[in-house]
C-alpha cells in the first residue's frame, strides 16, 4: 500500500526542470513555454528566470524554431502560405518566410491529385475541391487556376 501511495504522489519539480521536461518532446516557442509553465502554477519570477536561462543555453530560440517549423511544413507540400502562417502564429513564432507562388501552385495541384486518389468524386465537384484547397491555406487565385488545370469545371450558382 505504501508503494502505491508513493507512486501516485505528484513530485515537485522546479520550474526549470518542468521546462526541460517539456522540451524533451518537441521544440517550444517562448510563448508556448510561458503558457505551459503558467498552467503548472509557477510564479512569474520563476518563469522569467527559467526562460532567461533557456534562452541563454539556446534551448528556446524562436527564430531557429520558426525556420525549422516552416521547413517542415514546406517539405510536406500539403499547405499554402496562409495555413502555415496561421499555425506558426498560434505557436507564437515569427514567420518571415513564404513559399514562392509557383511552388505553392505545384503544391496545390499535388495535394488535389493525392486527394483525388482517395476520393475521385472531388474532381467532379468544384465547390468541394475549392473548399478542400482553401482549408489547406491556398489563395483563391491559385485554387481557381489549379482547378481549371485539373479539369474541374466551375458549377453555375443557383440562387
């Protein structure tokens, strides 16, 4: 019984130890780290001291993390600039990077073709195909040109 009680008791970690534990799983932005440490009820002074130490050692570096995250999204070839910008903004990361328009157009065509393998009917429904690409963060100009290139015909709207 005593063994079980000891196993269930929460161990008290310092703010710095908790931060290092969070960094074991994935890179954290300064905003994410601050939020997660606040959720764990650490004081403002402890959090600021911890973030200072983490930045000093290079464990929290928003510019480097932003570059890595952008590169990961870009290499997947599934998303447009606005989707990537939204995800990076949610993590508190700066996003000075952009996918070139021609590459973004190629990505839109690639992701549409991949989706058509799983769901062939998407190439017959302009609205579904456009909504799919829009959710992936592609701009309307690229969506329109991609759908016309793929042979998806625009449906007349019945108002």
